[in-house]
C-alpha cells in the first residue's frame, strides 16, 4: 500500500510542470483537467492513508512539499490564465494566500522544517480551489 501512496505523490509532482506548460500555452481546459486530476489524486491519497493508518513522517513531508509547490504553481498559473480576474480579486487572493503561507512560514521558523498539512481541511481547501477555478473559467468576461 505504501508504494501506491508514493506513486500518487510522484504523479502529483509530475503534474506540476504540466500545469505550468498548460498555463504558459494558454490551454485553460488542459490546465483545469490536470489540476482537478492532481486534486483527486491528493484526496485519494489522503483517504487511503487514513483508512490504512499509513502516516510515515518521510511520506508526510514529501506530500507537504508537493502541496506547497502545487499552491505556488497554481497561483502563478492562475495569474497567467485569468489575469483580469486575478487583478479584480487581488485583495481576496492575497488574504487567501497569506492564510495558506503564514502557517507554513511560522511552522518552518519554529520547527526548522516544513510542517505537514495532512488534514481533511487541507484536502477540502484544495478541492474548493479546484471548484473555484472551474467556476471562474465559466464566468463570462465583462466588457
């Protein structure tokens, strides 16, 4: 079972450069499908780990780094794909990203390592971000 969870994490990490490629190429649909796939894999990983009580510290740290990298890349991709919406909603996005990154920074300062984000709340937040991206992509442009 551990190998399956490692495979899920590796797949999620491999999706990250694809997200950047799709964003730079302006391929919104491919980006959204890949992003949602990464979110589903992350949720599946969490469910399997909880069912079988598999939480080795190394895997947790790797998954946390994967989550952190994904947050950063998705932020960049959103700017590339939906610049008008990002500018319009800048305050909300800054507040949201601050809420995500301050605990990471404080945890690192206190423990000298990246803290693990293996909670249901984190997975739920990832899914909400994905759903929000789908909704944003289907909002007609003002103008």
